C-alpha cells in the first residue's frame, strides 16, 4: 500500500477543519480530494468536535469475494464423518467379539452387537477424544465398550420381564432367536467384556486416565445412571399421569447418562484437562 505525503495529510486536515466550521456531521459524506485517502487508516483530530475520527482501509466487495474464492474456508462434512467413524467402529466390534467357544453365547452377543446401528455413542467418544488432541485409535477400545454396554441394555430392555419387544433394528429380538435364558447371558457377557476390552486394549495412555474412564463408565450405567432410568421407567407403567420431571428423570438416566459418558471418556483418554473434560460433560 502506498504511503501518504505530508501535503495530502495537511490537505485532509484542512478539509476536516472547514467541514467542522460548517456544522459538520460525522455521518455525512466527506469530499476528500485524494482517492488514496479513503483507503488508509488515518486518524484526524476535529477541534470543535473534540473527538477522533477514523477512516479505515477496507477491501471492496469484489476483492473480498475474489479472496474467498481463492482461499475457500474448509467445510465440515458431518454425514461423511459419521459414516467414516461408524464404519471404523463396526470393523473394531467385529474383530473384538469373534466366534469362539462356547459358540452359542458368542453368536448371541454378535447377533445384537453387529446389527445395523448408527453408532452415535462410540462416534461421540472418538470425536471428543480428537477434539482434545487424541486420535481414533486411542478412543476405539472405549468406544467399542460403550457400544457393547448400549447393546446389553437393548437386549435386556427387550426381554419379556421388561418391555417384551419382538423386534429391534428391524430384526427379531435376541430372546426371540436364542431364548430368554441365553439373551440374559449374552447381555451379561457384553457388559463384562466391555470393561475387559477397555482395560486391556487401551494402550499408550497413563493408567490413571484409564482407571478414571472406567469409573466414569461404571457410574453412568449403575443404580444412579442407566439402571435408575430403567427402574423408574418400569415403575411408571400403569400410571395415569406422568409429570415432566418424572419423564426427564427417565430420559436423563436411561438414555442421556451413557451419551454423556461417551463424551467424557473420549475427553479423558484423549488427554483433556480437567476443565476441558467438564466443559464437554456440560455440552453432552
């Protein structure tokens, strides 16, 4: 950008002085002689107004649009991200829970675990981990553990002693295929293996963070978490009226608790500070 000569500055100052004496209004157009003056950051003192007026350099609309075209801002493709991460989770789940002895229980575990699902919880775990500086591989064991526990809750929720559902994700429910006894055990096995997988397969992370993550996950599904929501949900059957607070308690514990845990686990394992973890907890 070219500089402004002393003559130009004096000329501009004179214009402002003359305008001030003729009842100058700061929002009226100022007839500045030099076109360059309109594009330079110069401050003028107007004695009678006793204030500073600033004329700032600005890009024209055409120049701004041209710059945006040459340097477009990156756009986050949410759908592609979800599909990519869900695919990674599916592969990890398939590898983690393979068919081995005794085959029937592992078939029952895989039947519900590998079934089509959006994988929202594990993707949230991975995203939170990446947000604080971690990566997918760090969060994947915890992400799989969360999905195993979520699947356990679905198997048990569908049982005749609970909601007694016949279909889940477009397929017959687990107990309809393997029997009620095996379905209960399949859920139990997924719950136990979730913690084993997370503890054994999470590598490169300080043990204190893994222990903290395990504690968070356990709390989210216990008597003050997912189980609490399920109990209140069951006890609500037959009630003529269910208040908003009652309904919110069910949703916050039966559903939201594990969603929150997914985000918190990702932040902890990704190396997030206490402040970052709590901010993400609030977000979730």
